[in-house]
C-alpha cells in the first residue's frame, strides 16, 4: 500500500516536469539569429513613447472600468469583504490615474529626454 502511493507520487512529479520541458521546447525558436547590439537610446525612447501613447489610454480606461466593477461587487458583501474590495478598487483607480497621466505626459517626457540625450552625446563626441 505504501509503495503504490509512492510510485504514483513520483509518476505525477515526472509528468509535471515533462510537461514543463515540452512547453519550453515548444516555445523555443528553431533557429536563433545573432543581431548586432544597438545602443540607440533615442530610438528606444521613441519606441517607449509610442507604446505609451497608444496603449496608455486603453489601459487606463480598462483600469477605470475594473475599479468600478470591484466597487460594485464590494457592495454585495459584508463589511469586512466590502472594505477590502473598496481598498482594491481605490488602488486600481490610482493606477488608472497614473497610467493616464503618464500616457498624456509621454510626449513631453520623450521630447525632453531626447533633447537632453542628443545634447549630451553631441557634446561628448
């Protein structure tokens, strides 16, 4: 009785690690290509600014809706659960405001940092 349970435990463990191994093999690319390293900071900042400009407002709207859902669900529960759900909704709301501010300010921040980096690289060369 004791050895059968032990054998099944090891079998489950082996199956779990085999699944992880197959997943890693499936996600690994068949060929890897060496790309030259590029330290173009201005292009990287431009890409980040573009990403924030496009995804920021959408993410902020989703977070606002999610905060409202958490607040509404909190109204259905007793006081202890209500308090925790309301705190969670406030946290999500603060995150939504921060994302909105960053996505609006991303143009100005990217422009200022680009000018700063261009001036530093030009004067150091």
